[in-house]
C-alpha cells in the first residue's frame, strides 16, 4: 500500500495521467479529481501528502478550492502545488511571492514537476502567522476609526473651502458666458 497520497485536481485527463506517469515509481498513490467539488470532497476525506490544484476548474474553481484549503488550519498544512497554463490568472488573485505553496506552469516536464513538489513540501513546513483574533481586529478597527474621525473632519473642512472657491469660479465663468452669448447675439443681428 502506498504511504503517500497525492491528489491531482485537474479537468484534463491528460494532465492527471501525466502526473501519475512522471512520479517516481514506489510509494505514491495518485488520487484524481476532475473538478473543484470532487477535489474538495477528496481533500476532506483523505489523509493527503500533497495536493496538485489546477486553477481553472469546472463546478468550483481552483481559486475557490484554494480559499477553502486556506480557511482550515488542518488543510493549510498539506503541501500544495497550484498549476495553470496562465500564471497571470493566479497572480491576479494571489500576489507573488507565493509563500506557502508552489506554482507549476503548464505544460511541464518531469524535472519541473519533481522540483515543484519538493518546493511545496518545504514551503508547507514554514511556520505561518495565524490570523489575528476577533478582539485584536476590533481594537485595530476602533483605533483606525478614531484616527479617521480626526482626519476626516479636517479633510471635510478643506474640501468645503475648495468647493466654495470652485463655486465662485463657476459663477464667474457663467457671468463671462452670459456676456459672450449677449455679444454673439448682438453681432448676429
């Protein structure tokens, strides 16, 4: 029985088969999921050693699966390789550098696959900063709100002054426009 379970979540059969064939023979059991929902179900059911996640998936996108994984401390510890043929779609949602997972561009060869898996294993072991507690967030919000209250009253006063000046300029321009219109009407007659 294989001791390392690797889950490959990709809607393309060729990619799933390619990963299985490229892995060194031995103690790997490759599980496959063809969409995000099936993948997330397997993530929750199985004790996985690695997840390989395509970013563009049917039923539930790789981004949504990624968010589910990140929201649960026990799942966050599983090494993760995010795969995509278009890196910019990943960096749109998750800015580089990728701290806790490895990115693997498609198409890839065996050397790139093995390298990505090794890096994902290393990154998964890095200590993570836990999200702040609700109380800490509330305290920060209150501090920001009080600062914002002071800043905004000053800003409002400055904006009101600017609006007064602009209104005077508008009134002056209206007066000039009225004079120009009167002048043109006299010339047309």
